[in-house]
């Protein structure tokens, strides 16, 4: 009996070991250094990266593209997925990918690292260094400069994961999610100076089922910006600052524009930002809309315009349309918002006279200005308040 039991246990161990090593062997692994990439930060490794991608796409088994420790120079690269057989590709980065130091090399390419029509791609760890400082200086000087490249962009893709990624000194947007379904961004860190132009941390548009969690974003523009056609977006546990806060918009530039709905922003801290929880639309005709939005459990430290809806948005008051915003804003809730405002008016609802904001809710809000009660301002804003609300609500019933 004991002999039979020993045989069964030994056979089970054999099967487990066999299938374990079979699964490892079945997974395709591509090391960039094995494909010729050099970790000196000077030798262009684009060819090695694209070779690894082509091989991974051709595999029907899960594949890993591995970037070992070191610095790897990468030019503008597009990873296309239309002909990909693989729906489980992991890009594991233990090193740093570095953009060309001359901003003109990728400055007009739109994107530095672009994924188009991929499914099941995960980007794990590592640093992406856009080397954007010289381009920012060019822009801030008023000279004619390239528009700049977004560091990492996903277009028309499904089932995307970004985990533990650090984006530093992006020329323009750090991360873009456009036309995607089911994307998870966790443990993202973004770093750029507060005066770096157009360096949004994460921009989402025309996408559904996107989650952004446990991330730290400091930049020269919006920490998270939400564009037209975004729905079912969940943002939680974000540290924002410097930057322009978390913004829905700008919206309403186009007459025919998809709306934004079902967005939750919770458990976020804003430090020294220009804005905090913001909705912004252009004052011009549009059939766009914003509805079912929740801002909850937010803490602010010395923030300008902590709560703001601006339907006369026009940065720098330059070429303003000066019409009436057609974007309809409704069902927006601000729940448990506390902290200090750097502006005397802490709550400002400047809504469209053609489409007044409706169903705006303030609940358990306490915002102070220089240790005194702050002010509120409402134009064409209809809603209600409950619990303790400071400054006093100016919403029309």
C-alpha cells in the first residue's frame, strides 16, 4: 500500500514538473540585448525592439519582450497589432528607454512609442525618458518649435495593462489612451516641472472601461485629462501636483462630439495645483454632454479653483469663441471634499446660459481660504447641497 502511494505521489510530481517546464518552454521570450541592443544610451535599439515585436506577434503562445537594466536609445517606434496572432504580449522593462536628445528627431512624429490596434499588451516597470527639457525651453521662448511627441500612446486597443511605469520629462503628453477598451493603469509615476507646457500626465478619450489607480503625477498640465467619448472611467488613489488637477475637457470644440459619462474620481490628493476637480467646455455650439460624474474623498492643499465648471473656457483669453456652449452638463456630485484653496473663490460654476448645469450636488464640502471661509460663485447652475457645505452653496434649486 505504501509503495503504491509513493508511486502515485512520484507520478503526480512528475506531471506537475513536466507541465511546469512545458509551459515555460511554450512561452516565447525575447531579450533585447540578445537581439543586438546596447545599453549605452547612445546606440539606437529601435531595430532590436521592432524585431522582438515582430517575433512576439508571430507567436501563438504568450510572449515576453525583456529590456534588461541599462539605458536604451529608441527613436519613434510604432508597434502595430492588426496582423498580430498573439493576444498576450508582456513588455518587461528593467531599464530605461531614452528618446533622442535632439527634440527635432521625434518632435513632429506625434508619438514616441505608439501601439496601434493591439490586444492583451502589458507594459510592466521601467522608465521612459522623453528628454523634453530643450523642447519646453524652445516653446517657452516663443520660437517656432515642433509640437512634441507623446511618450507612450495606445490607439484602438483592447485589454491593456500598464503597471509600475515611470515617465519622466515627456516632450508632450506622457501617456495617451485613445479609442481603447478595458485598460488598467496601476502604479504609474509621472514627473515633469510645473512650467513644462502640454505635458498632461494621462489623457483618455474615446475609450471605455479605463481604470487609473495608485499613481503619482507631477507635471505642467493636467494630471489626468478626460476627452470626448470617454465612459466608465475609474480614477482612484492619485497624488497630483504640480499640475492642473484632474480635468474633464476641454470639450465642445466640435459641433458633433461624443459625450463623457460615468466617471468616478475618488481618494485623490492635490497639492499646489492650478485646479482640482474641473469640467471645461468651449463657448460654442456642440451636441456634446457630461453626465453621471462623481468626485469623492478628495483632499486639497493650497489649490487654485478647487471645484470648477467653466463653460467659457479659453486659455490665455486668445481667439475666444465668445458664443454659448452647447455642452449639457448634468448629474455631477462633489462628495467629501476638504482642504485649502489658494483662490478666494473655491467653488465656481460658470455654466452655459443656453444649457444650464443641472443636478449638481455638493455634500460634505469644506474648503477654506487663508484659514477663513472661502467664497462660491454660481452662474446658470441648478442643484442642491446636503450635510455641511463650506463655502455656502450658491446653487439654484
